[in-house]
């Protein structure tokens, strides 16, 4: 039986949604070595400081830490090495065009397994100002209060 649904995320970048306004997302495959995929399956990956660049018509993921696989011995590679992301040419040109604008960055949002392959959800993002962050928190608190009131009202 083949699972077609997304499993729970193996890693999430919650800080990205707090620090950036995400306006478009893309799903990409990651080029990994054998020990890296084993470490990812154990959720030993951190996306916090990660970002991606377009270089020579390819997208490269940088600053993502994948811990070494404990049983990997000499096959382990550098934890912070840049990894190639697999996109279609049309997506790469769209991403490259967006990244030429000022203030736009390409950040990883989450890593998950799909049909046995590691996928990363990338987002084109613009940095939030401090007052935007406070506004987001305020709106979230208001929505929680409203849902709490409705829940109590329906009883």
C-alpha cells in the first residue's frame, strides 16, 4: 500500500512565519546522501537559519543543519553543506525573477516525507517590521478569544 498523503512534518521553521510574510510557496525535492536521509527520517534537521539561492540556473539550500547519522561513520558529510533543490525550469525562472526584487528572500518552511522522498516546502518571503509582528500576535489572540467565546456560547 503506497501512502499518497503528506506525513507529519519532520522539521518546521516556525520562526520564518513569525519573521517573514510568506506570499508564495513551492515544494521541492532535496538531493541528499544516504546518511543524510537517514538522519532526516530521525528528525535531526534544523531549518532555522536556512535560505536558498539561485546560482547557474539551479537552486541551492544553504545553512540548513542535518546532524550526522550516528551509524554513518565515514559516510557522514558536512552538516552545513549546501544542498541542491529540485525544481522545474519554469519554477526556477519565477523564483529568480522574484529574488531580484529588494527585500525578498527564499526560506525553508518545513521538511516532510512524501512517497518515501524528502521534500522541503520553500517560501518566497518579505521581512516583517516589528509593528507587523505585534499586529500578527494581536490578531491571533483576538481569534483565540472569539473561538473561546463561541465555544462557551454553544454549550
